[in-house]
C-alpha cells in the first residue's frame, strides 16, 4: 500500500486524520485518500469551506479537499487527535503587528496561537509590549495582563502542542528549528523604542526622508509611499522650516537606513502634531507611534481634531499628496485638518500628480473624519 509523508508523519490510504486548515485556522477531522498513482491526494471530510468532491472514494464523508505535498505546507495534517480552536476570530485577538511578524517567519508557528493548549486559553488579546522582546497577554474577564518574551511563548506553545498531538503515538513531535526561535527572538528584540535612533529634519534635509535609496529593506508603507523620490513636489515642506519638519527613524540592522518617517506640524494652536507614520514593515508601526508619544508629539492623522497651520510660503508649481492637512486656503496661507463649516475651504491637496483640486468645505470635512 502506498504511503506519503506530511509534516513528518507517515500516512496510508484511509487513515483517520485531524487537519488544522490554512483558512481561518479551522480544525476538522476526516480521512486521507491516497491514490495509487500521481502526486495529488485528498482529505475527505464534512467541512463546507473545503467543499470539493473530486476524490474517487469519500469514505462516507461529504467533501474532499485536493492537495499536493507542497500545498500542505500551510496546513498541519495529523493522525486523529482531539484538538479545539481557541478563538472565534484570531485576527481580533492578536494585534496586527504581532500577527504579521509571526507570519513573516512561519505561518505554522502562528497557527499554534489559535489552538486550546492551556497556554493562552484565559487571555483575549495579545499586543506588543513596550518591554523589549516581549508581548503582553491581556484578560478582560480577570482584568489582568502578563508580559512574556515572544520566543519563550512560542516554545511553550510548541511544547504543549506536542503533548496534545503525541497522545496519538502515530504522530511525530512538532519541531520548530532552533534557528526559527532565534530569528523570532532577535527580530522581535529589534522592534522596540529602546535605543532607536531618530532625527528631526528640516529644510532641504527633509528630502532625505523621501529618497528611496535611503530606505532600509522591507515591504511596508514607506516603500509604497506615493511621494517617494518626488522631490520637486515637496517644496511646501522644505520652504516652511519653522512650521513643518520630518521625524525619521533609523533601522537597527541597516543603521544608516531609514525604517520609518512622519511629518511634524507646528500648528497655530501651539501644538506640534505628528502625521501618519510610514514604516518598512508593519510590525514597526506600534514602535514608531510609541516613540512619537514619548517625544511629546500628539497624533493627528485619523482623528477628529480641528487644527490648522499658517505657512510663510504656499505658492508653488507642484504640491504633494497630503494625508492630513490637505484643506488649503491661499487667502490665509493656511492648511487645515478637519475644518468646520464656517471655514470656506475651496481647495485641497489630494492628488499624486502635483496638482491642486477643488472641493467644497462640507465634503472636505466628511473626508477628514
């Protein structure tokens, strides 16, 4: 009889299995169908979300899921064992920055966070910690929280998972390579405000923060910013150094490269606000926001706060796309965020072509909310 190996486990046709799926981390039971020829196999089951029917024998189940060995890399297929899903919606529980960090290293490791193993069962949120290398586990029902190193938490989950699956002696232990744990530890240690270097740039120096060759490697909002390398659009920043500056953060690995940036606006009410933060990887976001807060800058992007900044220079040939202070009054030489209806704002800076667009104040206010 033909045998195949998946995740270190050996299966033969008709074996009873438990599957942790790659869609919503579903956990369901079934049987495996292994044809005598070819490299396509089937999981036979009753889970509607995997509702194929191509298997020649469903073993009295309703559906079959077609896969190859390569397709199974994001699934965990085990000999039958009792496992339960922990959260109804894990994406509501684990902060996006933590989730995306874990998934960037190993989607299978992230899967362990959504199984009842006695480790996370009493907690209903997992967030980054201000303590370097740690995450915080929160329980709203017990009004408690606990900090733990992320690498240690992954080790605890893996140990508990092995205890659960090895109740069926046909299952091999789930192995996380030492280098994977080390990578989780080292990279998460770098995601901290402690010791992060930064500069506040003004005048022509602001252009350094919009030069793509100065960016650290990554795939986040910084690399995708529509104003990258568009230096001729940015004179509104460089020619108003008393009111506009740029906070840039430097990467811990590529120490001369920028890992994040945000504009600083010294507004007419005397408050300096920080604008939207751009970053090389999305798990950097919380670190950069925390550092802005530590430096005393209030957040303005995405809030209902009314604010304006009067500039010395506002007459240019091209203008940048603005995330926040995009309401424009040439008469008053002023940019507005969330202006009220009494401020007759006719123009806005919301194009990526360097142009000014027209819009009435009511619509502008709705867009800013």
